[in-house]
C-alpha cells in the first residue's frame, strides 16, 4: 500500500511538472521563433515601404516568386532552370569539396595532434593560409583548372580544411595521457590505440570542425558562383540583381539560409548517431 501511494504521488508530481513546463516548451520551441521571423518580415516591410521603387514588400515578393516556389524543378531551355536545379548544382559542388577536404583534414589533424614534430612543421603553414580569404584562391584555381566547376570545388576544398584540421588536432591532443599510458603498459599496438582510444575521444571535436567547415563552405559557394557564373544559387542571386529583380534575391536568401540550416542539422544527426551524444549547434 505504501509503495502504491509513493507511485501515485510520483505520477501526480510528474503530471504537475509537465503541466508547468509544457507552456514554457511551447513558448521556447514555437512561439519565440515565430515572433522572431515576424519581426524580420515587419522590418523588411517597413524598409520596402520607405524604398518602394526598388524593394518589394513581402506580399509582392511572394506573388512574384510563386512560379519558382510552385515549380522549383522546371526546365524551359538552356540556362532557364528552376531554383531547385540551381540549388542541387551548388550542393553538389559544396559536398564534393567538403568531403575531399574532410578526407585530407582529418588524417592531418591526427598527425598534428599525435606528433610534436608534425605540429611544429605544419602549424606555421596552417596559420599563414588559414586567414587567407577563400576568394583569393579562385584566380589560382582558375589558372590551374581553366574551368569554373572544378575551380569552385577546389575553393571549397581549401575552405573546408582549416577548421577540421584544427579541431581534430585539438581533440587528439586533449585525450587523457592516463589512457595512453595504460595502453602502453598493456602493450597495445599503435593502430589499436588510435582506433579504440584516440578516435572515439576525438569524435566530438572532429564533428565540431566538420560542422564549421560545412557552414563556411556553404557561405563561400554563393560568392564563388557569383564570380564564375554558370548554374548555381550564387549565380542566380547575381543574375537576378543584375535585372533589378529583388523579389527573387529575397527568395534565394531564404533558400540559402534554410539549406544551410538543414546541412548543419544533418551533420548534427550523424554526429549523434556516431557518438551517441547530442550534437551542439556549431557557431
């Protein structure tokens, strides 16, 4: 009887706590973000009314972009493609460059984190090239490849290297020396130390670097495509601005932002699946 009473008390207390926290959760997860977006739209509306000759209001932009929204994958001749195809073209370049960068950056990060000699040799190189603007690499890439598409992928590759290398090296060097000492006492082979101790402990750092790299890569591709032209969401922004069609530019900004959010969410889900820890949003 006493146990049943305790169980009943716990159940009632849990229900009461849920009733108290439910409005807070709804407020934090739904109401506040909606208010934030409404504030941005209101600000846009006010600025558009003050400069209505060039800038459309939100309803006008929505009406002007209905064709892009309702038919994102239309094909109406060479170069006349829906915004869905342009987004896929940009995503292909970003993912190719990002994956190539990850393949190079993670082993380099391990090497730097595990070897003081490698750190002394490579750290100055990283510190010199890391602050270089990604767009500064574009003329070099165009000179090497003489084509816009591989040049854009190369720029994304360079952009993706530095955050992943630095975070991977930090994760490797942060592994407790006690674990390494125990592995040495047990005469554990070096490759086994890496796979069983260093790799699992470094995964959160590696994924943080990957998320930062992917976010920067998605930022850079828009600027690169503005300069190189061709098919892509960045060229779409520049082309529509050249036609003074700001309605489509606003649509592209929204698509770029939502795509970046989804990319970060996808990597976060992979991180949670691999590390079995919830991934924090990369800044």
